[in-house]
C-alpha cells in the first residue's frame, strides 16, 4: 500500500469506492458513525483511512493502532468474526483501555475485511445510545455481507489504496429539509423567548439568534465560526466541551447548566444528528447544587478535551507495555502519529552513558554515532535535559544550533522535543521526538509531552527490569534442559521448548533423550507443578534421578518408582507428571511407563495416527509405594512418536480430548517431513499466535531403520 498523501495514478477510484462503500454501510445499518481501517503490512498496524459522522480530531487516539491492540476491530480481524459491544458497560468489561477514552453511551460493531488472498483490515460502526443494544441475526448478516462487498473492492483493485496521514471524511448524505424561505425560518427563531444556536459536528457555530447573543453576552459576529468554549471564557472548561463530545458520539440529547458571570445561570439543551447540533439556550435559576464555577479569566494555555482523552489513551497504553520492545513499538505507532512526529530515539541511562534501546526514522549510521554518549555530552541536549529534569523544545535547526552547533547536522531533522525520563528523582533515560520539517510546539503540546515523559519513564524503568529478569529466568531454564540430543543410528530426534507468553516464573516442563547403548535409548518428558524456582530445582533433580536409574539398567516401571521414592525423601510439596519410554531399536519395541502424564501420540507407517493408550500410574510425589505399569508397542521403521506436555493440548475454552484428536490428525499428515518442520506444524495448530498460555515441551522420535542397516 502507498504510504503517501498523494494517491498514485489509478488509486483515487479505489479510495472513492471505499468511501462510497463505507457510507452505504453506515446508511444501511442505521449507524451514526463509521470508520474504515486498512492493515499497513510493513509494520503491521491498522490505519484509519475513512471516517463518517465524526470530526477527525475525535479520532486522534485511534488513527493508528497495533494489530494486536486490545480493541474490537483488532479482535474482529484476528478472529475473523463480527465483534459486537452492547454498550458502555460492556465496553468497560471487555475493553477497559478503549472505554477510558470513549466514556459515552453507544453501541458498536467491528467487522473484518477478509479478502480472497489476505486480510485487508476492518470496519467499525457505532450507533446512538437509544438503539437496542443487541445486534439481531439479520443485522449481523447485513454487516457481514457489506464487509464482503467492501473486501471485494480491494481484491479487484488494480492499484493499492492510499494510506493517508489523517482519515478522509466521507459524507453519509446531505440533510433533507422541506422547501422554505430562509427569512421565515429566521423570523420564527427570533420570535422565540429563548436563544438558539447551531453547531456543525466540528463544534463551530453556524447560526446565532439575537436572543442567544444577548444571553451569552457576546455579539453574534464574534460567535459565528468559533467554538463556544473558545470564544466564551466562562465555557472554557473541559466539562462543557465534553458535553458536546457526548452529544456527537451518542447522538442523544444532552443538557447542562453553566454560570455566566457574575450571576446569570443558563441551561443548554443540545440536540444532535448527522449534520450538526441544534442548541437551545434558556435562562434558569440557580441550580440546587452549584457546579464549581469556572475561572474568572481566560486561561493562558488552551487544553482541548480531545487532548485530555488522547493523554488518557496513551497513558493506558503505556501501562500495558511489558518489554522495552513493546515500549518502542508503542511510541512509534501511537505517540509519534499523535504528535505528527516522524522520528524517535529512546535511550536508557546506564553506567553514565545514554544507550539507545530503540529508534524509528533514523539511519543505522546515525544511531551508531549517537549510541553510548556520555551523560555530560555537549553534542546534543539529551544529557542536559536529563541533568536538569526539564524538557527542551526546538522548533527549527537554527534554534538548536544556537546552543548545540553540531546537533542539527547529525540527523538532518528539522525540529526536536527532548524529554527527560526521570523516576523518583532518578534519571532513567531520554526520549527524543523529531520532525522532518520545522515545527512550532504549542503550549498544549508542551504540556501533554511533559506529562507523557513521566509515564514513559516509568514504563521504561519497568520494561528494563522485566527484560533483565526475563533473560535471567530463561538462561536458568536453558541450563536445566539438555544442550544437545544424542545421535543414535536408526532414530531421528527433535525437541522444542516454548515458554509461556509474558512471565518471569521458571517453568517446570522438561525432556531428555539418553543413549543407553548402541541399540537402546530412553526418552522422557515431564512437567513439575507450578512455575517457580522451586519447580525448576525439582525438575533438575527429577531429570538427574531418571538419568541415573535408566543408565543403571532399571526397567521403565522401576525408573519411575525409584524416582517417586526420591521425591518422598526430598519432602517436596510439588507433584510431577512424567512419561518414560524405553526404545529397543534391535527388537523394534518401545516400552512406556507413565506417571499421570498426558498420553503420547503414535503413528506407524501405513496406519492412522492416534493416542497410545498407555496405562498411567499416579503422579510422582503422591505415594512413595506406587507402582507404574508398563505398556509396549511395536517400533517399526517409519514409526513416529510424539511426546508433549499438557500446554500443547490444554487450551482455555477448548475441549482437551478434541484438541488431542486434532493434533493426531496433524501427525497423520506427516509424509516423512523433517521433524523440526513437523514440530512447527503441531505447535502452530494449537498455538497460532506463537505465545502459549502455558509452557510447552514437545519431543518427536522417529524410527528409520535397524542399527545394522536393514529396513
């Protein structure tokens, strides 16, 4: 897709067709607001490219979203289904971050745009608060069919659509009014004892009656074309602007009372529709409970409510960044677009130097020059802002060169915001936002960026600590697993260990393959209860015990029984599941002993794969006197065994028996594939995201021939 503002030749028709399709969908479903997102494959992120029924400024927090963001449209695309949100309570329960920036009554549906060969994006529809909260099957079918038609436009396009920096506004339909004279309408309004205003969806005043001007205390010509909360200082409070936002998004009438100094109380009644807002202004007595009066004079700096919600949105997103990589992606995909910046450098203070942990919009050679600068460097303002704790803003190269002559030539950027990252008085790093063109920072931008710097600092501090602990945990985990699996003629072996998604606890899943002699081997796989250092230590002890008893020549049942007695001597409160397999390649036989472990899968050449019904004994650690029965199975050339831990089949919301059966089907499709590729297929089948909810260990064994070379 094109990332430029100017469409390539032939792309305009695609963009126009998408706009028409979105407008038709909004009109056909009775929605008040619609937005069309397309996937920007290079990132990947979702970009809002077309918008109906809402000012562009309202969409600022949502114009660019990670494809994995916790929002309805991302879920709809991921699950390839319609996602419906019944109302504000439902939004708070399912999407708390989104609800924080949309605290209004409305209903919502998100639908994916799934093409023939790829996913294109998704569409979001919003309905007024008065609409029934449940989407009927007929409505759902209409939404789905409209989305399919829109996806077909993209499938059939000869050129990709453009991805604009800001969404294109698509009109749904012109308002229809009966034929009447303008003078008659004006005379009617002027005869009313109350004031009347008209606002467009952007909040600008398009009509003021003489009565309204008198009640508001300002001439009509000074109100027209302005937003009331900008032109009337006593309405310049985020609370009043938020009433307007509520009316636009919910499409429901809104009323509020405000004090026009010194003692004139006015009630405003807002009546919104798709073309704008009609406002009645009525004098009223002093309310029973006085709202806090606004400041008696205009504020020095203007802080629009939209910016406040944007700050809430970004703050909520920053709390969800777990790793430094998460934080860099969030700054790149959400903070940079919010402030129209093109470049970013995130540095961490480490041993008296600023080490770059992530960047965007800069060539590698520039980053090499800037990496590991001393905190007292005079090459850039980064060290100075970190020492002083005060951010620095430079609108153009001349402004920066006045203090740091070499800095503008380093990157070729034209404007910069240097934000110190400080936590409890301790410097943790510096975040630089940069622009390709000169940029004058408004007081509003400076205030919001300064607030964000504190949140970014806390996120960076948490993320660096998490990354350090995560590396330590997984280095320990790797040290407890075999570094390499032995080679044995007649037997192919492959294994994989996947830790659970984000987490700092050490898992207890383990596996091993032991070469006993030239024709026999042992394989084991198991899972210690819990995720902790104690579980990891016990896992190492179990592996060592099994290794000792197996190499001493114990039978499979005895290997587990003796290991079980060891757990009793260790007085551990943790339980262990384990599957031990003795492989005799000369006799072409495998013997299995199980201590409460999930059953293995077996596929013999020419036969369908299935679950091996190995009779299990109790988990290790329950009863020191337990016996472990042994089950045997032929091990003919071409036989494949799949040993795994429960994380591969125990998926939240899925039936384990069904999942295991489906997994056997994947093994059944093995046509002599490389075992590593076969593991890839098994893991992808149950964990398509690559981030399992629990640790997973998989061990595959395939008999190829007898050791003497005979098949």
